[in-house]
C-alpha cells in the first residue's frame, strides 16, 4: 500500500467518525419535547399545538370525585377571568386537565359507569336520583363547569395509561372478566377527545416544559 493511499484512508476514517459524532450531538441537542410528541403508540402532538400565551394545567390525579362535586370550577374561573379582563379565549388561552387514579370516572362514558358500577365503587351519588350514579354526572349536566362545556372552550383532558391499567385490573377481578378485555373496553369507552398519555407524571412534566403553569385543586 502506498503512503498516499494510506493517508487518504486514514483521513476518510477520521471524517467518518467526525460525521458520526456530529450526528450524535445533533440528536442529543434536539428538543426533547419534539421527539416525545411523536414517539411510541401515544399521540402527544396536542402538546405542541397549544401555543397560547397563557396556559395552565389542573392536576386531578389524586382527586376523590365524591369529595369534590365541582372539580372543574377552577378551570372555568381561569377561562372566565382571562376572557373578561383581557378578552382572550382559545386558542390564545390553553388549559389541560390531567386525570389519573381515583379521578378516572370523570373520563369514562355513561356506558362504562353503568356497566362497571363506577358510581357505586367511587361512592358518587347522582344528584337527580340520590342513588349511586350510573352515568357520568360530570360530563354534561348543562352547567358551565361540565367536562363538555370546558372541552368546548379548548381544554384537553388526558388519562394516565398506567392508572387505567390499574383500574382495569381492579374491575377485571371484581367482575371476573379477562384483563385484556376490560382494558380494551375502558379505552374504547373514554369520553370523546380524551388523550391517553403514557403516564400522568410524564404528562405533567411535558406540559410544564411547554409553559403550562401547574395547579392542584
């Protein structure tokens, strides 16, 4: 092998290694939010679509719905006051409601409430019948603090996938049903527009990285 040929090979190898290192640095410097929004089986693109100047998320992860029959009043108040004082509404104002654990029934359709007796299990009483609720009393009660009313103002409700798995395990055991069947049924029975997120804690972090302020009612 000639000296010139060996030198060219050496230079080519160094250039290749430099290019590989540059590619790794570029990947490491890529904004984590952008890659997280499109990775895996979960659609998290909505996080980057929230471009309002004022954004707030409401952490209902550990909320026992039986103890607070009006959990969305804070979201309504946030939206109302920015509308009244600054004349700003969606998409200039963004809100997100994070749900996990015992608050799961808020994200569940009437069908799930009736089939799995969610009102009885969570000790939630229907104000109309005074009996354990067999419908989602939070979804559409005609008020401005219902899930449907808040969604109509641009709010995104998410559901923790980890918590949903735990709920599925509990219901599968209680009703003697296959776990996979119950889990698929719960996902199919989420309210319209609910975003299934990998985990509640991950969603809280991603939202705050994108400028959402945090509130735990």
